[in-house]
């Protein structure tokens, strides 16, 4: 593939990912195959986190790659941010599935302590390699524990406000407020 | 609800990206995004801000059936195992899926995939944007030694980059045909290699490149548009 793009970002692959997306826009099926090889483990990890069940996550991964193939020509969607775009396609697919199909939540699939351990702020410090992630890391650290946990439960684990409320045992209105205020603080901090 | 309000759009974008928005509101916001560039931009900014949160999610290797399913759904099972290129796939496996995929691209004026045409024929193509019309119109001279390119007023002004035109010969690497004008009409003289590449191409493409054009001889920036080449006999 195009070896001239070597910009390193959080995955160490982003320049290459963009080049592959470009080739996908040219309908190069080998590029999709290579893109899949490079990104599918991370995308499946994200999907599994959101959807919990492996069979469902793998089915969603298929949807994501088909969608990527069909939309690769929408360059504006991924210019300068290949992996972020792929993750957004994956997350959107997973959230659509969660919101449309989930009739009841199996919280036992994701115990609160495991979620907190798994996606907490400390882990982020280990691989904060790019500017945006460093800023996110720093700014998450400035949030209250509740705000940070609720935002993570929503973004990484795909829980709705209502589900987070049940999970953390706090009233719905309080959870909504934590998320909203947390995001406002996060934005202000990351823009400063 | 006043959707022109940037602050409100930003809050909606945040809720959308974080995923805390209820399903129906989510669909409604997606519809707003299709027509509201401010909302789209806000979503992008939030996606970028939050992306780092999944960086530490444990990667999981998919089972082999996943890729097999993707190949099947896209109709190119087997194609990536062959030495043949995407063009062979396109010619031999033309399908509803491929057609749908191509329709999603900026399509030019016609498709002549099955019969390579002699170079002497005049070739035309147009890069266009869905619902916006042509961006560039490209035609070759009858001799095939020059391309005449007309930029419409839909070309996005960009002083920091060039728009580079590429022939996509079947089974081969893209070949640069020169830099596209950002306005007005330009004539691009073609050398032998460029003529041969264009002669064997059923598509041409535009990529975004640094000033002066691609430094490597291959597209280095994102591909902005792909158009079909129509040959007039």
C-alpha cells in the first residue's frame, strides 16, 4: 500500500489508514482487506465493549466494514482522522443496535467494578501519545469521579442515562446532570 | 427548538457522540446533520475529542467467518486472494452491490467497463457532488494529447493544497495527469505514459495533495472524487 504516508497517531497507523480509505474510494477490494487486517481487532474491541455479545459484535463489524466500503468516498468524513472516523462508524452502528433492539439490560454482563477498572482514567495515562488524547486525559482528570465515570459508561460501554442511573444507583436527573456538566467542562478544558 | 443555535447544536452533538441520546432523538439529530453543516462539524469535533477514550479498549481478533461474511456481502469473495486487481473484479463481478457502491461515489457520465476503447476517441468525464452538480468537467482533445479541464464555481477554494487528477488504469497504479485548476479552464498536456494510462482507464480520480502536487508520484492525500470516463466514438 502507499508507503509515503507515515504520520503516526494513537494507533501508529493513521496515515496508512487514510491511504487505505482512499484506495477503498477507488474500489480497491485489496485495500479493504488490508484495512480490515489493520483495524478490525480494535474495532471489534470497541464493538464488544458496547454490545457485550461476541456474535452480535462480529455481525456489527461486518456491517461497519460494508458501510466503510460504501462511504469511503466521503473524504470529508475522515480527512486527517482515519481511525477516529472508523471508530465513529462502529460506535454509531453499535448504538443504533443497542437503542433499537435492547429490550432489557443485562447489567450482570458488565459488572460496575469491571467497567470502572477497565475504562477508568488511569488506563488512559498509559498510552496518551497524541495531543488530543493528552488533552482528553488531562481534562478527564479535572472532572469529578461521577462525571468521568458516567461519561465513560455512556461512551465506552454504550449505556443510556437510564441504564447508568441503575448501574451507579443515582437518580436519573443526577446522572443526566453529571454527563451534561462533565461534557461542558471537558469541552472548555480541551479548548483552553 | 431553535436548531440554528450553535450552542444547542453543540450540546446535541455531544449527547449524540457520547451516545446518551435516546433512540428517537438520535434519529432526529441525524436528519438534522444531513442538512446542517454546523451540526456535522460539531459532531466531528466531539468525535475527535472523545476518540481517545476507546484507545485502551482491549483489541479482539475477529473469527475468520467475519471477513468471509464481508467478502460475501460485498460480492468480492475470492477477488482479494487473486493477483487480479479491483478492475478485474469490477468487470467480472459486476453486481447490484457494486452498482450501489459506485452510485455512492461521485459518478461521471457513463460506464464502458467491458470494452477497452482506442485512445483516439474523445474522452469525457465530470466530477460531481451529489445534489450539487459538476465540480470539474474534463474532456480530451480528439488527438488524445491534451485534457481540457473546466473548474466550476463549486470547487472548494483551498490555498494550502492542490487538486491532482489521476488516471486509474485497469490493473495498474494510478498515474498523475496533472494538477486541476481551482477556477477557470486549464489545458493539461499528456505524455505517452499518461496517454497510455488514460487509454486503459475507465475511471479518473481527484486527490488532495500538497502544493506542487504529490511528492511521491502516487496519491498521498484523500481521494475526493472518482468519475467514470466516457469515450465518444
